C-alpha cells in the first residue's frame, strides 16, 4: 500500500533513538563549556578585522540537533555590517535569516540549537566581543544597550496585561538603574514622541490591544531604541502591516537611523523594501550566503541565478507580463544537503563545473561576491 511506502526521509524509531543519544552527547558537551563559572576574557574579547564595521559574521555555523538529524540552518555565513549603514538580508522562507540574527543575539533555542563554529565580532565601541563565546552575563549587557531587535509581529512582543508606559519604563529602568522614576517616565514620553505618536500621554496609559498594528510596531521600535543601540536588528518589521503603514514605519526607521547613527540589519523577503532602505544586500539560500554586494550591484547586476530569479519574480511598474516568474522546485532537505551547489537542481544556467564541489566565493568587484561557477572566469576566488 502507498501509505507503507518508505520515503527517502523515513527514519525508524531505532535510528531516531540513536540520533538523539548522539545529539545529547554533543549538546551536553557544548552546554558544559558554555556554563562554566568563570570564562576568561581572552576567550571572547577579540579585535575587528575592520574597525569601521559594527558587526562581522565570520564563517558562522548554527546547527539544530534534532531527532531526525542535524539541521544546518546557518552553514558558513560571512558578511559585515558597517557602522551607520543598513544591510538588507534577503532569501526565501527557511533560508536561515532569522537564525543568523538570533545567533548574533545569542537567542537561538538551546540546547538543541548551537553555534558550533565561527566568530561573530560585535564592536561595542570600547570593546569587541565575540558573541559566539561570550558568557550570559556579557550578553545581557550587550542586548538592549548595544543591540536590539524588532520582531515581525508586534502583538506577540508586547505583554497584553501591562500598560504601554509600564513596558517601556521597565526596559529603561533595567538598563539604567540610576535613573529616578520621573526621569524614566520623561524618557518614555520622549521615545513615544520620537516614533511619531501624537497622543503620547494617552498612549502611555493604554494597553496593547487598544492600539492599531502600526502603532504597536511603533511601540516596539520605541522599546528597541530605549538605550540608543549601536545596532538595530529588524526581522521582517513590516510584514504584518498594510502597505501605507509599511511605508510610514520604513520612513521612521530611516529617519531614526540618521538621528542616532546606528546600523540596521534589515531582514525581509520583500525586495522592494530592501531596494528602498539598504546600502548593502546579502542574499541567503539554504543556510549560506550566495551573493553579497552594495544594493546597486545586486539590483543592477545580479550574478547568481537565484538572485536573478528573485529579481524576475517581483512585479515591475510599467512592465506587462502574463504571469510572474517563479523559481522552479524547492529548497533541498536541510538534514541531507548535497555536496554540490545547493541551487544546482533548480538552476537553468548550469555550466560543466557545477557537477563539482560547492562553489567558493568569487569576487566580481571588491564589494560584490558571488558563490557561482558562472562567475569563476571573470572573478577572483576568495580563499576560505
Ligand atoms: N528550533 C528549531 N529547531 C529545528 N530547526 C529549526 C529551529 N528554528 C529554525 N529551524 C530551521 O532552521 C532553518 C532556518 O530557519 P529561519 O527561521 O532562520 O528561516 P528564515 O529565513 O527566517 O525564514 P522566514 O522568512 O520564514 O522567517 C529552517 O529550515 C528551520 O526549519
Ligand atoms: Mg524568519
């Protein structure tokens, strides 16, 4: 019977037990190392490759050790976020965008999720911290004070049983224990004004359900800005909002960025948003960066077939088409990744070299890097 047919991804109970036993051993060891009482500073204080950068992702690997096998959600990701610039991260659902940003905040669901290799260097001004090895106490100081995150769905980020004012006050109090009650409230009101809320005294007393989606997202942005962070990570900040509110929120983010001179890591699958906001673009596919460069390079001269496909799949004003292009096939199974280019099975521009190992990074220009054999001739390879 068809129901009994063994699929390629089928795992027996015995195999699953063996995998979880192995996983427990690996994660126990990693957790033991992480939970040591005194972690010496040399293990996590480091130096930036380029002091102009705010964050440097260097060959980061974040895996989830699940009962059906190891999910390599982020598998060797490297890119920089320069100070005061916006970096857009794009790619289809499940390609590892959120896990990349969670790795930077050290918020990956442990013990199953672990950053097993690589460095994430964060420039906090006086010190450079390698987030991968940093102990929880150091991370607690970094989160909120130096880096903060705006999530996709504002309602789930706010606590429904507390007033807006109390929730923002709490963030400020936690990070600035020396401030008096009046000072904290004054700062909250100032933040509400900064994110464009007219009735600030009224909203201070309201509960989240009394606000519209756009206003709730403004509150989340106010919270994220409470301590003037150096880096704002916005994970699909406008996906849950309608188009006009989207434009307002993006305008707000752009203006605020100039005001407090912080960097933004903007995660989205909306290429329109990236084109409008980003200085640099990183394109991810199946846990790896397949192309990165300045926004101009990526939009005017996309080189990787996947990026070209993404560009063709978005509607263009004034260009009439019967049907929008969609990239055929789907992302390979994250547990069993092939050893050749991950995009090969969906690619319609393959060359002979594509039968070989996963392509290394080729430089098309000093800032434009592509992982595709089609760029091997024109570009220079990046030794890894
Ligand atoms: N807690 C978890 N346990 C196991 N696998 C996970 C976990 N969290 C994420 N993953 C896997 O990691 C991969 C990357 O997920 P991620 O959330 O980063 O995708 P994404 O690019 O942010 O997608 P989206 O655009 O839908 O938000 C996916 O294959 C997902 O199934
Ligand atoms: Mg995501």
